[in-house]
């Protein structure tokens, strides 16, 4: 299935991104994929603190077959 990554932004909002990545992906890779997607979108600056983010898996325990990260704003 996929990962969800929530980033806090300076405007007080939380921006959530859907990251398609293998189940065994490293949390730091998921964070940076979402962070860079957010920065390219022109949204208010997000915190680049890993500890300020939330990352969780959505799925049945099986990972997707894709080997590359893809990110979509949720």
C-alpha cells in the first residue's frame, strides 16, 4: 500500500503526503521525499525537523512492488 507523512508548516497547518514506497523504506527517506514535494509546491515553509513529522503505514502489511518513491499531496 503506501505511507502517510505529515509535516508541520509555519502557517500552523499540517500538510499530509501519500508516499508510495516499499514497506521497508527508511523513515528519513520518506520524510525527505514529502518535504521536497512540499517545498516544490510553493506551500508555506514546512519544518525540516524530522521529529516534528508523523509517519505511518497504510496497508495490509504487504509492501508495493515499486522500488522508487513517489509522492502525492493528500
